[in-house]
């Protein structure tokens, strides 16, 4: 099976063996097509994305050469002059024809796209990450945009996974990851709320209040705003030792 990794260093494997993907611009062609998620990338867009500066006169010929080289690398057993099955020509450009499970980013999106996903599939999705998405192409506008989108999905998946484990009684298990998440991304109120709930359910009422007050201080310093209604309500519930806080945590609100 042919598989690709973009959640970290770009890599391809065929039958478990690494595939040589060539020089940087050739790798960029593959990366750009992977970022398109199977959609067609017009040749003109591919040239624009490949050359940050003004494209050279023979840019089209160069792209055609990169595509030809990649086809040989990705389908080494394909008979001469037979149509490519993976990196296909489809006017007005090129596309990758692959199942979702062949690309780690595509599989990640499929796993986290289920709003009813429990902790196991979310943990499986998060385990696919081995570094920043499309990291070797950082600085290219197409790569930065896709990496930012995937990173937001990853952070949301971390929160959803923690919430799912918390609802199953695993408060103590999720505290370390929630501490890291809130520390690395202190403007994420959802992470602070989950952390406070987990601490409270472990009998650490003071630490739970401390987490909310840390969130309050960060939001005030960084944005000049107060916490949103969820955190404010949670703070009052903790102070009142509201009975429902000892029940399984409610599912996180779905994005609007």
C-alpha cells in the first residue's frame, strides 16, 4: 500500500519501504497536491505556489518534469505509456487519487470529523501527529494556511479527547495533558474549563479555582477581556460546590 505522512516531515512509503521523493521543488509539488485533499490543483496555481518569486520562463516544463518523476517514484510497476493511477492529469491540472487512509492528514480529518467519536478514535487521530503539519514547507502561503487549519483541528481534538475521558471518570488521567494544553495555548477557554472540571472532580477545589483565575488573568493581560459565560458560570458553581460538578462532564459545545 502507498501511504503518505504530512503531519510532520513529508514522507511516502510503498509496501512499507520509503519512497525517494526527489529535490525540494519536486517535493513541494507533492506536498501541494496532498494539501488539496484529492481536489484538482490547476497548473497555473501550482506554478504560482511553487515559485514564491516570479516564475521562470520554463516553469511549466519544470512542473511537468516533477510530475513525471513523482509518477515513476509512486508507481514503479506501472507499464510504460499506461495512464497514471495515483498522480493523475485532470484538466485544468493534477490531482492525487488516494483513499483517505493513505494520507495521515486525511485519516486524521476522517477520525475527528465524527461528532460522536469517543476517546479511542480521537486518541488514534492524535497519535498520527509526528510534528507540525507540512513543516518542511513552512513559509509557503499554501502550506501555512493548511497547517494552521489542521493545527486548530488538532487542538480541538485534544479538548474533545480530554472531555470524553473526563466523562468516563478519567479526571486524573487528563489533568497533565490539559495543563500542557492550557499552558501552550492560554487563550483557549475550553481547555481551562476542562482543566478546572478535572481538578474539581479530583477533590482539588482550590486548584480548580486557581485554573479559572489564571485564565482570567491571561485573558485580561493578552486581550483586555473577561472570561466568557462558561468560565464565569463554572467559577460560581465551584465556589458553590454545585452537585452537578461531581457528575460526568457535559459534552463540549459544537462549533457554530
